[in-house]
C-alpha cells in the first residue's frame, strides 16, 4: 500500500501542477478578462481553506473522506474536459478542485506517516517530499508541451490520470481503515498564541505573493512566447535544492549539538 500511496501522491501533485500552470490561460481564453482569473483562483483557494477547516476536527473514517476527495477531483476534470471553453463551468471546477486538493494530499501524508517507527517515519516523509518535488518540477513543462500540441489530448491525459488516482485511492481506502483523530491541539494552541501572529501574517503575505505569480505569470509568458513550464522547472529545482541544503545544514547542526 505504501507504493500505491506514493503513486497517488505523485499523480495528484503532477495533475494539479499541470493544471496550475495552464489554468490561468484556460480561464483567460474563455473569459478574455484578467479579473476573471483572480475570481476563479480566489474561489479555488476559498474551497481549499473551507474544506480543510471542516475536516480539521471532524472524527470518523478516513475512507469516505478520501473517496469524496477523489471523486470531486475526478469530477473537476470531467467538467473541464466537457466544457473547456465555457467560463461559467470554471466556478464548479474551482470548488471541486479545491475539495480534492483540500482532502487528498493531507490524507496521503497522514497515511505515509502513520508509523511509530521513527526510521520508517522519516523515510516515508522523505519519499513523500521526493514525489511532490519531482511532480512539481516536471509537471508544468509537460503540461506546456501538451498544451501546444493539443488541448483536447491534454484534457484526456488529465482525465485518465484522475481515473487511475481514483482507483489507487480506492485500494488505499479498502486496505487502510484508521480513524480520524482530533490530534490538532498543538496546531490550535499555535494559532491562539500571540507569538504566532507575526509568522502567520508573514505566511499569508508570502501566499498572496505566490498566488499572484502563479495566477498571472503564465499569461505574461504566453504573450512573450516563453515557456512557463521552464520557469516552473527551474523554480522547483531551486526549491528542492534549498530544501536539500537546509536539511544538510540542520543535520550538521544537530550533530554538532550532540557532540557538544
């Protein structure tokens, strides 16, 4: 099941990053309005946040939660495949995509880290990060190449990937029956703490800036005939390198503290 979970992690991040790269272009082509891009992305983010708040302290089986997220994710791409040029279809698309992204990645991470073995826990976290980084690095460029080749073919590839994701998540739901636990007290205490206000405001600022970049940069790159996929490729390569350097530095610091 671990390999299936890693496959699901790769697929959901790969498809999402491919869509993230091209969604502003698809919206702009349908509406011919820059503000429309911001509206749809805002609805998507609102859907993600609302979904994660709802399931935050909700108890029950992860099986139904995982399948709901997978079905919503698939439904988004079914609508996109059927109505790629209809602007109003992007509203339910954004909601369904938000629910899928709000549910699936956290559940994959929870599944992979559900181990009392510290060595296995760290190994699974590393593999999860590798799957996420690879999909984020190569997904945008593949999306860009397929978009220039055939939009209909690209949408078909997305749809096929979502069906495979639904099947793999169904296998996980069938074999893995752990229950939701209200283990978020530390997170809640962090949010309530006065010392967390500045970090949270900083995180919000960074998120808004990043959201603006991914929202409008693809349109600008398209206008100057530059591959947005290459931008994302270098961006995520730099991100992965920074994570690696930080991890090495942290390891050396921990070793130094242990020695002293």
